[in-house]
């Protein structure tokens, strides 16, 4: 393992996509960094729920390492952290507050917080809940990179004291997501881990339409859904779809559904990776509505739905040619604006070209 990396990332998980959306985001971004010729070390806490469900234990686009405690992190990786061109700490890192305090004592000159859960983070901090980040720590970072853009960036700087708040949205690996030509099996599908605040929207935009359209096929894929949910007979349940199968999963849907967490709807400008993955696959998206969506996804690329009637109408009335036009426009837009290579370029600009050596 090299003692000198362009970027060291301490994140929730890269090795396992089970029950979290972080792994998919990090994998795409780091592959993009690799395409730019940058070397990356990703370090994650070795926890049993991910260790038992690792679908990428040996990535070929970066070095991956584990630690057992904050003390173990420092004992094993202090040279790599001190010598890195830049250090990034992600949201939801176990004992994140202690990790950040330890890194702050190293007097790093180019270190950043990457919040993949910004609206959730800020809502928790407003309630006085400090799990993986303390309010006092926000001004410590060179920059605060946020999954949410728009007014949230101003709030981070003005209310929380971030030195520089910048949007770094999720992205999609264009080499792994695209049309596969597979036959369509479901009329509408959803991919996402269970969340209590998303469930009422899923009920409204998928489960209720399934009840109204018993002759159509629906699918919900994701972990941690409670066993007492009453799924209609025409809704297929899949516990987990690994990232390697996401492209196939999207391609087998006539439409895919995007449902956004309540805090992210309130903040706006918080696109889910589902939007970009489906768009790259050429699968039309039906989405709930929130501020900034029209900027990130132009009107001709997406169907907006506020209630079950909107979804039923889209499933009944959208013709194959209309779906194809929407899919073509979405794929063109995503590949131009939201590919992993494009997003990695944005990240490198944020980190500062002078601080990152070339590994090419």
C-alpha cells in the first residue's frame, strides 16, 4: 500500500452496497477519478453488517482498507492521511465526530467533508443530534461538499459557518449503465432501502397504482422493509439488487420510480442516484416533485407525479414512442452532465489542482 495517494477517503462503505446508497456513489466517483489518472485510498470501518454482505471486496480502481476503531485508524493510516494530496471524510462514518477531531489534530491543509445526506444532517443538527458530525466541526474543513445544492449551500455557510460549501451531486458510471435490450418485465419499479419518511410516498405513487391496475406488474427492490407492509399481489418484492445488476433491473422496467426523503424534498436540489442510473439506462423516470428537479432534469426527460392518478395516467396513456423520446432525452442529458468522469472533474476542481499530483 502506497504512503502517498492523491486522495484518501474515509467513508461509510465502498465494499458493500447492502442497505446503503453510499457505496454506489463512491464507486462511480472513484472510477471517475481513476479515469482522470488519480490514485485513491478508501478506508472504511470494518463492521459485521457490511463484512457479511460485501459485493466489491477487491476494487480494481482504488486501494481499499479497513479499520476497527478510531485508534486503529490512526495507528494504521496516519502516514497516508498526512501525505495525501487531499483527505475527504464522508457522512455517516461510525464515530465520525471522533474521527474528525483526530484528523483535525493532524493539521491537514486540504481536507473536506462530503455529505451524501446533507438535508438529513442539517435537520439532525438543528434538533441537537450529533451522530457523525458536530456543528462545531463544520468550519474546520477546507470545504463542505454537499449532495444538495441550491439554498442549502448558502445555509451551510451563513448559518453553520462552512468556509466553502459546494454542490457535489451523485453521478453514474456511463460504462456500467446503458440500454441492454432486455425485454421489459415490469410496468413500474422502485429501487431503494426502506425509509419511514419515504414510505407514504411509495404507497401513493406505486402501491396504490398497483391496486388500481391489477393487470400491470410492479416491483420494489430494497432492504429493511418491515414485514407488516401489505403488498398487492402484483407487486414483486426483491430484497437486494447489487450494483452489478442495477442496469439490468432498470432496463426491464417501462418506468422506474424516484422517491425522495422528506428532508431532501424540503431542501430541494437533492437528486438521487436513481435518477442518473435510470437516465443512463434509457429508462423513463416517474418522480415525486421538489425544488431544483426541473434544473437537474429538464421537463422533456421526466414525468412528475404528485399523486397516484398521475402515475396511473402515465402508465395508461404514455405511448411507446413517447417513452422512447423521453428515454433518449434523459440519457443524452445524463451522459453530458452527470457522468462519473464529469463529476470527478468537478471534484478535482474543488480540491484544487495544485494540491493533487498526477498519477498518470
